[in-house]
C-alpha cells in the first residue's frame, strides 16, 4: 500500500467516529429533546454539524474508493454504515483491521525483499 492510499484510509478512519456519533446525538439531543421539552435550540447546530461530517465522510469514502481500488460492494457497505446510528463505529473497526492487515503485508514484503 502506498502512502497516498494509507493516508486516505487514515482520513476515513478519523472522520468515521465523529460522524457515527453525530447522528445519534442529533436524534437524541436534537429531535427527542425538542419534542419532550422546550429545548429546541440544539436541533439546528447538531443538524449542521452532522451534515458537514456526513459530506466529509462521503468525500473521503470516494477518495478511498479511488485510491485503494475497493470493490463497489465494499463502498456501498461503508456508505450504508454511515446511514445507521453508530454504524461508523463498526466501519472504523473494519478499517482498523484492514490497516493492520496492510501493515503486516508490507512488513512481509519488506522482509522478503531484504
């Protein structure tokens, strides 16, 4: 794996957790509180925050698809995980596993080449 692919995967991992937590925060603190109480000032900032994080996640996912040459099914899986509350946490777990596997493969190539 080259450095551009590794950095694209790392950026996707960095944004996946905040994006995964922003959606439940929007649902719980924004929607629920505005329905059961007079607290309605959280809906707009949380909605904007979640929207920005989701768009950044989608852009980073497309970047990883381009650089890592992921199959379309894998890209769809990560996009669907972004739509589910806490789904990005599972996506981060999958990305962490892929990152560890690529490090092991790179070290094996390095040892074999030496």
